């Protein structure tokens, strides 16, 4: 069964900060408020944020998100000393600032913490918050399928967040999503537009991407031949993947949100862009260079 608009999570990294490569504008308070109101009217009530998204966090404190399900990430701890107290402070601040009773999910933003000598202790601290019913779920934000394999050897997660899009199918090809579903772990995918890159015209791509112009030629040829927009193709691909529970989308404006809602409503299935792409320097925004 295809995903619908109810499976959308609103990403907030672009609130107050330039985030998408395809847009030079940060989403200000007024537009963020309009986006969230429009989303909520359409029965979207999950949002993804982080304490380290400082400007987004301040915007969210000002808008009414008391009825939303908040998915967040705690900052890395500089010292393990008094760490439980610090996690409690983070959680208490979120509950107070967003006027909510419980945090839906807390992700480990940097999973390398869990592979350190303090990994077990850090996980137990989140487990303690879950046992106290302060948080509902414990998750991890990962970049590669091998990350999941390492994590699941040692820890029981409720949610895994990972990048999947029509270019980057690594988690699908290596059957990582199926593995997660077999273990009843929820799958949240991000980067469905590859941080806006897949929505850009080839002529407007930054110089860094010139080495892959041939790939973008094939991408735009595919869109033209199928008479579909880049946004519609990206959404169609992702919403018809069977092993995904939620989709995080970064939204620049209410107009952009309306386009995404329309794409999720469409019955059209696009899943025949077969070009194999496995270059991490193209597929992983954290590795992009100016």
C-alpha cells in the first residue's frame, strides 16, 4: 500500500537557516508558522528537529506545536560525567519549550558515540527516559547500511532514520529496509530530494557537480520522456516503497508543501529510473564540497 500524506514528517533544518542546495532562502517564523498550520490541517502531525538546529528550535518555541509528535536529537555530550543529568535537562527543556507531555522519539545523531567505550551507558540513559515515559521511542540517524548492521548487533532500536531517494537506493538494494521491518523497527527516510539537488535544473548546479553532468542529463531526459516533474518523480518513487513507515520532507514554503501534498495524492507510479549510482561523493550531502 502506497504511503500517503499522513506518513509525512515535516523536517525543520531549513527553519531559520539556509539548508536546501536548491534554495538561497531560510524559512522565517511567519512562513514556518504557515507551513505547520497547513500541514496540521492536512493531518500531518510529526516534525523532525534537533536541539542543535538553534534557529529552528527558537522558531518552534514561538509557534504552537503542543499537539505535534516531536522527533528530535540530543547534542553530543562533551563529557560522560553527569551525562544522565544532562539528558534529563535536554528532555525537560523540550517538554517545557514545546509545551508537550512526551517526546515521540530521540535519535542518536552521531552513532559513533555508541561504538565508543561509553556507548552502552549512553543507550541506557535514553532507555531510562523511555522507561520513565518521557520519550516513546529510541532511534538512530544513519548514513550507510553498514551502520545499521553494526548497531543492531548491540542495541534494540525502535526507529532507524536513513537516506533514501531515486538516486540513492543503497538501503533498498542491500535489503536493509527489509531487515529492519523483520525486526519490527520503524523506518523513517530522509533526503528524498537529495537536499534539493534532484529538483534543480542542470544549468543551476554548483560547480562541484559538473563531474556528474552525464547523470543529470539522463535524469532530466527521463523526466521529459515521462512527462513528470522532478518533485513528482521523487515522491512517486519513495511513496511506493513497501518497507518505509515515515518520510521526512524539508519544506521551503506553503507553495512547496502544496506541491508535495499533491504528489502524495497522485496515483501515478514511477519506479523505472534504472541508472545505477553508487558514488558517495554525489549521494551524501555531508561529503559535498563547495
